[in-house]
C-alpha cells in the first residue's frame, strides 16, 4: 500500500503500545516514508512526554485558559526578558532587518525562540526532527519509570511550515500578532562565538522546531483541535520498559539529557525562574 496521507498511518499506529527501542525504530522506518511518498507535503516532527496524561500545550497555556490573560503574561515576560536578561549578553540576538521593503520582526522572533530554550515561559511548543531527542525526553526521568509515557509524531503539512525559504512571510508579522498555525524552523549564525550562546546550542543539539498559534487557539491542546489532530499520532511507551529503552538509547545512539541541554547554566535558570514566577503570580493568584 502506498502511503499518501497521515490518516493511513494514524489508523495503524494510533495508541500503539511499545516495549522496546527496536519496536520504536521499526515504526520510525515506516513513518519516515510518508515525506517522500507525499512529495514532502508532510514532514514528521517528534515530541516526547514522560506521562501519558500530559497534553500538547505550551508552558504558558498550562497556567491559564483565558486567552487575554495568556497574552498579557507572555508580553510582560518578554519585556522583562529583554530588560533584565539581555544586558547579561548570554545569548546572541540579531537586530531587526528589512526584507523586500517591509519591516522585519526577526529580533522579536529570535528573542521568543531563544528565551524558550533558556527556560522562559512562552506559548511556543517544542518539537524535534530527531526522533531520538523526543524519545529521550519521554523516558529520561527515572521518577516516572513504571508509568506510561507518550511519543508524539506530528506530520506537519507544507502550508504550516516556515523555514528559511519562507522567512519573509513570518518575519513580517510580530509573533504576538499571528493569526494562523505556524511551525517555525529559524536559522541562526554559526560565527566564531557560537558555542557561547546557550539557547542556540540547545536548539541545534535538540534539532528544535516550534509550533505557535494565535492566543485563542494556544489555550487548546493540539490533540483537541480536529484540524491538527488529523496529523498527530500518539505512541504509548510502556512504563515498565522505560529503563531498558533508556539504556539502549544511550548505548546505541549516545543520546543523554546533559548533551541535549549543552551545559548547566545555574545563573540563567535562577534568573528566569524568578522572572517566570513573579510575572505569572501577578496575573494568576
């Protein structure tokens, strides 16, 4: 059977319970055929959750289901990030540029994406094009071994994908003002100081991509949105098998959490924890 649409794979694999790394690899080999058989109409992205109960929703959306409050929190968080964090010069941000005669919000996009990787709460949701990274996040926390996790596969359609070839389309819109579904693959400079930029290094190692929706949609988990759910496949990772899968993943693929996070940044973590907590408490009591 020639696979042409995610629905065909969803029928086969939705809620499949896996018990080993070899099972997951077998599924991935089939999954990855779709991008070629569909002429790149669909491209797979991955995300892992430690617990089956976790929803596909951004960090901020887990705190409030009021879209106006969500917007107020995110905007104030970004203001504080720029005012208090950027002067520390711990991450690179390019200045805004002009493309085709229109205003560019490249700086604002870069701040949103890199602040997300540094720990600021946003309405961005992380994905990876490396299935190993997503699987690691589903199984690495030993506190949740023995409890089922989830390995998500998202076949993002072409119309929602924004890469370097479509950069002008999304850079002309402020990330706070988008009206549609976006999956962002934003490039960055590999200059001689690149390894000093923690946010960029984490994005690179985690093969990061990001989904972003307008505020009225961001409060709804992706799997609860029919127009998005048709492109999602939920694979359940047997809790009792997590320890062995983690061991096999580390030994065969060399994927561990410390590598994916690049380096410990206790000063960054503490500062952003304060910014997150103080700002959120201001709006949510």
